[in-house]
C-alpha cells in the first residue's frame, strides 16, 4: 500500500519516525511534513506566496522519500498528493505529541491534514499519543502499532465522503492497553488566557498561557473518559459542521426567516 505520512509537529518529530519504523517494512511510504512545529494550524493553508519542499533523509530509512515543506500540515498533504508523489492509497497524520480529543480537533493541524486528505477522496487517519507536555512522551511504539489497526479500519470500514478516523492512544506500553473503544467526542475547553511579557517595537507582546478548564463530570461514553481509563479510542470525524436540528426546530427557524422582509 502507498501511504502518505504527515504531521503538525515537524518532520523531525519522534512520532513521525515511530510510524516510519513500524510501517516501512510492509508499505511504500512517502513523507510530506512541515519543516518546523506547526501545532494548532488547524485547516489553514498557504494561498499567497510560494511553498518550498526540501528533500529530507531519514538516516535509518533511506528508502523513504521525504520532503520538509515550508507550509502548514494541510499544505503538506495537498502538495504531497498534488505534486510531489503518486496518489496514495491512504494518508496518516501523526503521531501527534498530545491527544486530539473533544474540541481539540477544531484546532489540530494533525486532524486538519487528515480532513484535507479525506475531502480529496483519500482514506485518512489522524493518530495522537495522549501524553503530557510537562513530561517526556515515551510509548510511541504503542501508537505506531495502532496505526496498523487504523489502516485495517480504512479498508474494512470505509467512511463516507469527507470522513476520517481519529485514534487517540494512551502513553502506555502496548501490553498495558485495556482495549480499543469507539467513542464520540467529549467536551474539552481551554481558558482564553494570555500573559503580557513586555513590549516589542512599541507593540504589546502577549503569549498564550490558557490551561484546560477542569471538568469533573466527564460523560462515560466519550473519548476523554475511555482515554483516562487506559483505552485507545477511535472516533469518526468529517467536514460537515452543521448542527443536527429536529424537524420542528428547523421549521421554527424557517418560519422566522420568512417573516423577515427581503
């Protein structure tokens, strides 16, 4: 299988290298990844100015053709299947350094890249390791092994147009995983907090410092709940952000709109 790999943590990320180690023996891998850290890039893309793609060599895997791209994760996948490489059979974005659960998926460059691949008709997977940034991530090999499950899912349970799978994996040894659960998104929110750290050229300089807002009432059947209890989670996501309203609610809105003069 031809598999295009990307991420939002940059082409030197240990998560990306773990994927290459796990999959290179069985699949033809291509890498198009950012040349620097691009976390929280979401679905942003470069529409003005050039993109550069510099050949990159993985020392232990010279067979993997790779490029370090100057743009966002979305740029990387678009350039990957639009110019750099043959059309892939699947796209994997990750392994992300940190979870993408709940509302994380709205900001995540990892998920943004998978979403972009999906709306171009490519089976796609976002893969994230649920560790903490205040201590080292350890068990990349566990998440890498779950990438194989993801590829099987993409083949055996394909999603409708624009859909992709997001897999979150606890930072545990593989033999300590309690299992894998399908789970809808939970609710994860962060403070809108910024620290003023002086002025630069007459401009006030702020740095984002918002912490996650505590949630003591986590619903049982959500990604957040199962991750906290030692399970890897699988969630199907897609481009359709429309709210699913009841028929009476839709009619009420439609009637209101009819009453507004044109």
